[in-house]
């Protein structure tokens, strides 16, 4: 979906990073300057991952554990959120709406 929009997106699986700890994964993603799109609520912990201290996080909060629902939430995010306008933000996407925690001074 991201690649179709001209973004250089990769997956954890595609990078060969499956099974690494969250801390290692986080460091690797940030070393590449990439946004993280995830369903892992831990990455939306604002105390640990403060807006502005990273490239950005999109948390997909699905009411059901289905690939289709996660893809629909991701599509909603990409349609309604301009990632270039909110670098370093933490974005939470649900069926009810979008919540954006911006980096300070952005």
C-alpha cells in the first residue's frame, strides 16, 4: 500500500527482523529513519516513545484480529494523514477516529 503511494516501505519480515526484541527493532527502524506502522500498543507509549524523539509511529487499533481490518485501518491512515506534515508523531487509528500526538514545535 505504501509502496504504491511512492513511499519506500519495507516489512519486518522482509528485513529479516522477525523475532527480534522490541528494543532492537526500534533501534533498527530509527536508524533507517522510518515510520513504524504496528498493532503493538507498546510502541504508542508516549513516555517511552515521545513524539519528536523518533521518525513516527502509526498504531492500528483493530476491534477484531483480522488482516482485512488492519489493512482497512492502514488505508484510512494513508488517506487521512499526511505523514510529511507530522514528522515524529504518534498516530492512533481506530474505527472511531484518528488521534495524533505531535512532536513539540511542529
